[in-house]
C-alpha cells in the first residue's frame, strides 16, 4: 500500500465499508472498483438519520455492521488529527491481532499516556481506566473500541470511533455500551451504578439528548456535554 494519507484511506475503506445495493443485493465491497478509478462512482453509504437504528448504523451514528470501520474512523478525532490506518495496522500482516504494528496494549500508549498532552489526564493509566493493571479493563481498546459491530453470527468486531459508549446509550438508543461488552453477565443498571461511583463523573447532557438535538456524538458539543467523566470523552 502506498503510504499516502488519502489513498490509504480510500483503499482501506474499500475493504471496510458497506455499499448501497446493486439490483437489490448488498455487497461488502465496491463492485468494479480498482485503484485509479473514482471511488464515489462505486461506493456510497446509505443515508443515516440520527436517532434511527438501521441495517448500517446504530441510532447514535456508530457503525452497526462489520466492514464499516472506515466509516467510523473518518468521523473520529484520531482521523482529524492525522492518524491513518497505517499508523496502527500493517496491510502486509504482522504477528499481532488485527495486523497491528504492535500489541494493542502498547500501540495506544505510544500517543496516549499520563505524560502525554493527548491524555488521559491522570497520574496513572489505572486512575483513568478504574481497572487494575494487567486486566482487560485496563486496556484502551476495552472501553474505547468495544466489539459491537456484527460480522457473522455472534462474532463482533471493534468500533473505530474510539469513543467510550456509556450505559445510558444502551437504555435510550439501544447502542451496546463499553461496560457490558466485557461485563456480559451484568445488567445495564449495574454498569450505570458502577460508573457513577467513579470520581470526576460529569452530570451533563446524555448521549441520547445530544442525538435528539440533532448533534452527532463526534461533535464538539457532544464532547463538552458528555455525561461520562470528561477524561473518557476525550481522545
């Protein structure tokens, strides 16, 4: 893959984006497209209205299905700050999960950490995650990349918005939340109570209210008014 920002995104999105149907049939790739052609002539995501759960999206705008990681990614703060697919993945393959350049527990902390201006803005990672070191809950991807996008049967892939999804979003928008993605034996109410015990939790507007107002969860307003601890709403 040529490592230019625009071309890499286009090529990745041809692999990780859903297309409109052709003669009533859906395809998971832009049929007929190859490098050098104009992608928009072969690929177009269905329109989505905030507040509605569709074949392709949850009500908050997060991707619903596999092969939509590219659509999630280009809405993320990571993308707007210059991160690209090849910043984390190697298209030629690695020995790590998801062809990551380094294990996930190492990858995120190259740009994020207690001493980084990117955050988290806590003295330690454990203070940010509220989970002990060495546990799944202490890894960035546990909360910021939950496996909520369905591929085959009950096999899910990770969201690429990098946003923490609170339990309140499950109640009001039916979006699977980050907490119960790991704590599968617990209820949404349990997750809400556990989260309310965390220090620095904001009491601002909820994710669902932001959607009702017509504001996408990746907007500046969402980041300001997020109902979860401000440290978890930042990128």
